[in-house]
C-alpha cells in the first residue's frame, strides 16, 4: 500500500470515528462511542500492518516527542497558574469553582509526579 492511500484511509477512519461519537453524544448512548473507538483502533491496527512503506522514522518520532513534551508542559503551567489564581481568590469565588481549582491542583501534581516517574524510567532504559 502506498503512503498516500494509507493517509487517506486513516483520515476516513478518523472521520467515521468522529461521526459515530457525534451520534453517540446526540443519542446519549455510550455503547456506540465505545464500539466505534474499538472498531477504529482495530481498523487502524490492521491498516498499519498491511502497510509496507515507512510511516515513522527517527526524525518524526523525535518531533512528536518534543511536541508532546511542549504541549504537556505548557498546559500544566497554564493549569497551575489557573489553580493558583483560584486558590488566591477563593473567598471571592463560588464554592464549586474553588472545589474545581483544588481538584485541578491535585491533578497537576499527579501529572507532574507521573512525568517525573516516566522520565526516570526512560532515562534508565534508553
């Protein structure tokens, strides 16, 4: 299979997944979304195995890793600033916003700890 056909088929799978999830949201039926995700994963896996050309090389993997790291770091910083702002102005905000800010702070801490653990693991493995 040529790389152009591979990309077109992956776009078709993604479009079908979007449509199925939209239908599941509109009908309030979670089983449709779950089935669509499982089917999309299975089709993408089969498509990946039938492809004979190189789809990912070291450069693409390095770019993906840097993009993921930059997006994670920027989102964690923005969420931490928002959580800190909510904590500082908690007396002027509604109770549910303060609760959300506290939960967001704990999630940020968990994400940072998870990031540190993965970094330590991969620094030893690679």
